């Protein structure tokens, strides 16, 4: 149950930060947006800043799940590692470092376009957070600098002195500044449209003008359509607080219904582990009253077992529970 509440809290603070920035957000704002109690909030987080750090980590995990496979050549943004050499030769280059950077950057820009709330937290709003978030963000930036600095292993023009690390620091800083500016705009254009220009900036000090011009001359990547705003969270619209028992009852009805049956009250009780018959009746009544479940035996002969199933609204709530708990 706490997994659901935690997910709702993290979604709420991410939305609030995107809308209002970090400074003015309080625990009262977070619990109001998420629909959880203040007590539940403090069961999960020490304070607002602890919650913000958890939201930053969640956003970072989402970004990493997209960017790292692309950078390693196991994603689908540009292609797998085995195809990179052929693609590079066709474009006048056989530089695996350049291909990795391009794949990773393309994946990152695509992620920022598709999830601007998480992207805004990572790139823009984290800068206004307290030290734990700033330190975590700084470690991420150091990782990006290391990735770019690897390009200095082969200076352009043949043997010679490799650029110092400060060149990579300046390059990453410049890219982040441009992305920061776009994400801070009221109506930012798709970031993926900057891919060629940003790549030109990155490769210039390491591979020279010819490589930079090659990046600028590539076909412009096609931006994906911005996702439509997500529908309202059905869990927030409930006129009740979800408890562990109500979640178990919904899950039991969903699971038994998935087996092709309409379970009786007794079968739901057994599947959900609730032994108190009076409590079971109250839970079923509340869920029925809220329009989350329906009794197919209504109007039948008295004494006939109930036959419970999820309503369309109940199915939406059940899907939201699964999405937020991973179950």
C-alpha cells in the first residue's frame, strides 16, 4: 500500500516543481496534490527535501533507462553496436566514440521531449534544491564529462596533445545551458531538433572542423509528437482513502475475474485474506457504492451467492494501482 502512496507523492512533487519551481513548495502542497495524509507523507519521507531527492532519483532512473542502452549500443535510438561501423563509414567517419555520444544525446533529447516534467527537474529545477540534490546532480554531470572526455584519446589531426578535461567540462556545460534555456521557455520547441548542432559543438574540439561540419550536415532528426497530457489519476478522484484491505479486495476481484469467474463474497474474502465477514461486507459495500465493483447477482433469487466484477471505473483504478506499484 505504501508503494502506491509513495508513487503518488513523487508524481505530485514532480508536477508541482515543474509548475511552480522548488522554493515555494511545502509538504502541505504535496499532500494536497497527491491526496495522501500528512502522516503517510512522514511515514515515507523525512521532509520535503528528502521527498525531492527521491523524485530526482526517480527521474534520473527513467532517463538512464533510455540513455544508457542507447549509449552502450543496445538501444534502438540509432542502432546496435554491430551496425555502428557501417553507419559511420557511410557518413565519412568510423569513430565509435562519436557514434556513442550521438546515440546517447539523441536518446536524452528524446526523453526530455517526452517527459518534460522529469527533464525539468533534472536539468532546471534541481539547481534550486538543497545540497543533497545538488550533489547528486553534480555527480551525474561528472559522468557526462567523463563520457565526453574520452574523445580526447584521439586528438584531431593525428598524434598530439589531447585536450584537457576542462574542455569536456566546458562542452558539457554549454550543452546543458542550451537545454536549460529551452526547458525554461514557456513553449519550448522539440529538443531533438538541436541534435546536429549540439553534436557539432561536442566534436569540434576533439575531431576538428571537418567532423563538426559532418554533424551539422546530417539529415535533421524528426521530432516525435509531444505526448498528450496524461488523463487524471483515477486514484485521486476517489472519495475515499485506499487502504491495504481495499486494494487487496480490488486485486482479488480482478485476479479471479481474469480467470473467467465472477467471484462470490466468500471467494473474494478468501483470496484477499480477510477473515472478518462483517469487515468484508463493509468493504464490498463501499466499493460498490463508489462504482468500482458491481454485483451480477442483483435481482436474482434471495440467498444466491453474489457475483462480483470490476466496473470500467474499477478497472481504471486497478490499472493505476498496478502502474504505481509495479504489481
